């Protein structure tokens, strides 16, 4: 199933803004690398594979509760991203 198209514009510097829902869905953050190709007259942008983050169990300094830490630079999950992940969870 194809997602609904979202309109964006090219700036005078040739820059394109990726709409927030698309960035969130794909986990794209500022500074992430994208591969750009042309296929059948269409511009295709694909996020490059991201570095794997190793999880470790730590204690939150404020609450004292255990939390999973993936270290600095790990992507931040939004409430919507967690909802989407849990929707497919049995």
C-alpha cells in the first residue's frame, strides 16, 4: 500500500524539507545521511543504515528507577513511534 504524498518545495539553495511525519516514521534526525538516486524519473531518498546502539540497564539519577540506556547519539523515540511499535505487538 502506498502512503499519501506530502507536498514540499525546493529552496533557492536546492534544499528540501522532509515533513515531520515522514522523519518520525523513518527515524530520520538532523545530520543523518541519505542516499539520493533517480529511478524512473523519480527522486528516491533512502536513509543510510544507522549505527547499532548497545543497550545497557542503568538507574535514572532523578527517580532511582531502572531504565534502558542506548548512550549518546541514540535516536529518541516519540510517543507516536512507541504506539506504532506496540500496535503490532501480540
